[in-house]
C-alpha cells in the first residue's frame, strides 16, 4: 500500500507539465501520484535523488519480475499505457538481462554509425530549409510539422532502412504512442498497428538486408556467444529505438527553437560567440526535457528515501521535468532559460547510469545541426502569433508543442 499523503492525480493530457512538476516538488522529493487509469505510483523530482535511484540495483524496470500490481493482474494489459511496461526490451530489462540486450543493441547503434550520418543530416536539413524557403515570406509555417518532423522522419528512414511508403504510418503510430490521454480502444489499436508495422519491416529487411540498424539487429539475433535476441525482443527493441528516437528529438528541436525565440537575449549570446549551439541544446534538455516523465520503475525491496519508504513491488515514476528545474542543483532561477547557466550540462534528460539513452549522441547531433542551419538560413525568424498561447502535445510523458508557427525571410531576401 502507498503511504504518505493523498496521491496527486497526474493530468493525462499534460496541459501544464512544469506547473505539475512544481506542485509535486512542493510535496517533497518523493511523493505519491495516481497515473491515468487510477494506477498508483511514487514520483521522484529531486535530481540528486533521481541519479541515485537510477543506479540503485534495488530499482528495476522489469514489471514481470518486480511490479506487484502487474504480477497480480491489478494493473492489467488492458491499461491504456500498458505498452510502456509490457514490452520486453533493453529499457525494461533488469540486471544481467539488461546487459545482454544492451550489448546486442549497441552493436547495431555505434558511435561510428552516428558520426557517419553527419553529412546526411546536414543534407536533409538543408533540403528541408530549401523547401521552406520556397514559401511566401508572409506565410507562417510550423517548426514541428515543416521542419523538425521532416528532418527526423528522413533520419529515421535512413537509420532503420524503412521504405518511404511506411514513413507516414510510422509517424502516426509514434504520435499515438506518446498520447497519454488516448482511450483503451485507441491505445490497443495503436499497439497492434505498431507491432504489425515493425514485423513487416523486419520481414522486408530479412529479404533485403542493408547497412541499417534493422538489418544489424536481425544479424544480432545469433550472437557469437549464443546471447541471441528472441523474435519478440527483436521487435520490442526496434519499437524502443524508433519511438525513443523520433518523438523526443522532434520535441528537443521544437523546444529549443521556441526557447530561443522567446528569449532573444539568449540567441544573442550564441550569435555573438558567448555560447554555442551545443549550449542551447543542453539548456533545452535541462529546462524543457523532451521526456517529462518516464514510466515505470519498481522497488525490488523496501527502499528508504529519507523519511519515506518505497515498499517492495511499488511502481516509481521519474520526473525529468522536475529534476531539470531542481533549484538545489540549478539555482533559484531554475525556471529561466539561460544558455550560459553553469549547470546546463548537468541535465539528466537522457537518463543516468546503465539505462542512459543509447541514442543521445545522435539526438544531440541532429539538434545542433538543425538549430545552426535554421538560424543561419532565417536570421529574422519570429513567432507568427506571439500573443497566442502555444499548445502542448497531449501527453504527460512527452514534453513538446503541437505546433510552433513562425515567420521568416531568407538571408538573401533580407539583403535586398
């Protein structure tokens, strides 16, 4: 049973991610919440404590072994968010099983492969900006739909060897994966679509292997020491890599552009050489973590956290939105976007410890290139309707904008 005060009900639509994180921090470093569907959990917002728990062997991500409510059927696979815990991949694995899966996946997601993609990412970005540049200067366009999603879609197609015709279905399915206000029926259909599409991709790449992550993972099914991937592990790890690579990167780019446009003095720091685009990326990761909350982890045994005890078998949610604005780490002005902040690189938005995001270098590379090229091509970029509030995507897990309408004139046009 959850002890402590009455649980805080998490908003399924994520309408005020940071307001909610502030409310949770005010209740203590660790407090209780009710997730959508009435699922109880503990939430941690203190960054120092989050880092400790992320490397604590008494904290697991395997629901089948360590979440009592899942084992007893109290939280069934009919829960709309069940896919977040029912998949069996390197993120949900525990101990030796996690090390086995991560090693196999890492063999297909190397630093060499990421760095080799730099010229291609630059090419995709330039081509995307060329298309935007053909629009009438007075016509607003959307940073998310017309820029960030276009770049990330093509990067994912290249990285995973996905046929062009599968791009739109996969984008739609991924959007649904992060929509935490979906009904059970919608969530189940989206899950079915995801598994069907990934199975089709695997079948296609088995027949047509190439130099891509999907083909590499298929080859990794038969490892030299027998530590092979099962077919379900193959599909589940592909789902993980694709979804974790798409939505967070799109949100990272969109959040960074929004933050810089809302704080022109910070953009000036970069343009005048006091900071770099990497600093803007790191500060965005801190202040606007693209993954606001991550579900779920579980207590392998009773875990004492200060004067709170998280009982064995209870679920735990990590609040990256809360940790990123922890005043004890980032200062009393932690809510402020500041590319010169001394602690900007101390963010943990890609995780910490054994489960650190394997795609973090690629996401950082893409965001830096996207920001650099966007503001070079459109130095006068402005928000199209500055007095209208920007709408968040309907998710308490992902933190991003549904749209970011902007106006811009190319550098050549400014010189006329």
